[in-house]
C-alpha cells in the first residue's frame, strides 16, 4: 500500500440522491476515498426517472415531474457542462382545477373575472377590506398553516384554494400543520399582494415565479445517472441495492456502517460519514426515537393513445374528492418522455406507507384514477390499458405544529457524533428543492475537507422565508 493510500481518509456517503452525489463529487476531487451506499438499484433518489416499455414504445416517468431551477450560477454551469446537449429548456404552464373550473396559476385578473364564481370574487373582496382589522399571529413558529393563511389571505381564498388541497396533501387538518409550510411554499405574502399582482405589472417588477427551467432530455434522473457515471470514473465506489441498517458507534464517533445486500450483512469501517438518509432513521439506528414522520406518495403512471392531453405542465387538483393532488403529462417537459405521437399521464397521490392507498391493488386504483380523469374531462378510453405505479416513502417531511421541537432534539442527538454530517432533504428534514440539496451536499463535504464543524449552518442552509423560484437564474 502506498503512503497516500495509507493516509487517505475514507468517507461513507449514505444515500445516492442529489445531495449524496454532490458530496461525493467534492470529496473525491479533494482526494478522499468515497463509498456511496444506496438502497435502490440506481442513483438519483427522488430525482430518478423510471422507464416503462409499453406497446407503443418507451415511456419515462419521474417520481413526480421535476424541473431544475437555481439561483447559483456555478451550480447551473456545473449542470450545463455535465449534461451538454442533453439538457433542454422547458416552459412551465400551470393551472388549478377546482369545482369544475380551471384557473390559471399564478392568478390573473382577466382569467379570474372570467372563471371564478361571483361568490368567490365577492368574498375575497370583502376579506381584502377587512384584512387590516384582523390580528395576525406574530410568530410563524407558534402558529398553524390554517391560521397563517386565513389571517393573510382571508377565509374565502383559504376555503377555496388552500384548505382542501392542503388537507389532502398532508393527510392532517391544516390547523395541525406548521405555518412554515406556508412561508416556504407561497411566495405572495398576503391578500394585498394578490390584489396588487392582479393589476397590470410594470415592466421592471420582479417575477415571483420561474417560468423557464432546465430539464434533461431523458427525464430528470438522466442528470443523476450521468453524475453517477462520472463519479465512478473518478474512483467513487457506488454500492447499489445496499440498505443501511446499522450504525456502529464508539463514544462520540461513528466507527462503521452496517448494511444488507441481497440478504447478506456487511460492515464498512470508515473515518467520517455524510448521511442523506432520513433524519428519523439515523436517530433510530443510533438509539433515539425522534417522533419525526414523513408523508408518502404513490404515483400512478399511464400511457395514453393521444399526442397531447393539454399544454399544462402541472394541473393542481384541489377538490378533496379527487384522489391525486397533481396531474402531469411528462412530455410537456421533454418530448422524449413518450413515443412519437403518444403521451402519458402521471398522477401524484399522497398517502402514508401501509395505508389503504399505498396497499391498494393496481387495477382497483386504476379504476379510481380513470373515474377521476373523467371528472376532469379526460377521456378514459385513451388509456392503452397499461399502467404502473411507483412509490416514494419519504416524499415530504411532515411539518406538523410540533415538528420544530422534535427536529431540534433529533439534531442535538446526532450532533454528539463528531464525524457525522447530516445533509439533503431527508437528512435535514427540510422541504428543499434539488439545487439546495446539491449545495447542502457540497457544504457537508467542504466541512469535512476543511475540518470545520458547520453542521448547524447546513441544517438551516437557505432557510429564508421566500420561495426559491423568486431568485432563480434559470
Ligand atoms: C413529488 C415531488 C416533486 C418534486 N419536484 C421538484 C422539482 O420540480 N424541482 C426540484 O428542484 N425539486 C423537486 N423535488 C424535491 C427533490 O426531489 C429533492 O429536493 C431531492 O430529491 C433531494 O435530494 P436528496 O439527495 O437530499 O434526497 P433523496 O433524493 O431523497 O435521496 C436520498 C437517497 O437515500 C437513499 N436511502 C434512504 N434510506 C436509505 C438506507 N437506509 N440505506 C441506503 N440508502 C438509503 C434513498 O434511496 C435515496 O436515493 C420534488 C420532490 C417531490 C417528492
């Protein structure tokens, strides 16, 4: 063994999603020995793309359509260079479907006047007048989503656009959901902003919403399979189908990672760990029950015998009676997502692992989804008869009203291990986009390379009260 090999530090990266892959990139570039341990049979995590061979050809489905936007020019350059001509520009067009009506998103005055019922317009106008007299909760941390939205947007908009959708998405009453969800997802501050934005905008008014975005030709996951290939070329050891099941510790250090592969148990001795797997799982494997939970998603993917269903990237399905929260047509992002002349639909259905939806037999779920599509005016007979479903267990960190306290205790517990850096969306228990997960992975690696404890900074990285899209450079 050469002296370089003898002194080379070995870092285990747990999870091969965007955060783990970017951490590995930084580490291998800095001369570290890196092993990625990934449970799935591919890298990419929630950003992976699945291929389906249908009777008309190949279809591709993301785990819920993704798009790449960032405000970080260096990261954008990295992605541009990695993907070169395989990166497309797509344009977003979204609508909200509610009670048989279709509203443009973001809201536009002409469209609202044309489509909204009088009761909604009247109610929102009265709420706008009464808004200055309503007492707002001072502290986001101590208030619920329902209270936060009602005191900012009024009861009418809350009831029409937020209550049903939010309850369906999270599976809990919005008055048990933390207001953090609102501040991170809803770019407009209150009803006055809505009203202001409905007026014709000056040319130089900044947009709160990124219309253009990057999207790889063969699905979002194409970006991460390419990144994985480059990492292997650089010497990173990527172990797929390996489930991290045990964390060995001694005093304040992690000494080894236990994982199972094809039913066999293995152990990897390491110097440091970057973990992008769920915060709650890392706590459990080190002897602490955090009480943190995730909301899951089941995706229902169907080839359709038609060239296009609509020109919308996203259709938000607000009615509580409709099972899914979003309907997407993957070829709106890239024409390569379906065979020529054909299209497909993907429905995102929120659930909890092991509940009725998660366990529902495929044909039964298909029947239910086709009935919902009919309600939305989509002909059920254009489905080729084929379908497949996919699952994401840790889709959304459940931000209930107590989550901040539970998260803080979990962080304190894990920070006792000096050589562990948590990172990424599941690892930090934060609702973050892909670019932030990638940046977090880079930061985690940098903290090891520079020997600095930046864990608190990473947990709260980009925790601004603005929706990221506002500042997108894409
Ligand atoms: C429906 C939906 C739509 C989204 N749309 C967008 C979008 O349009 N744009 C955007 O930027 N972001 C979007 N996101 C967010 C994006 O998916 C995440 O920000 C990103 O995937 C986070 O990357 P990560 O590496 O932190 O986590 P993940 O992608 O979750 O990766 C974690 C990895 O850890 C692995 N793992 C977990 N447990 C174990 C274990 N015990 N052993 C081994 N491996 C394990 C998992 O298999 C996974 O590969 C969306 C998310 C969802 C759910």
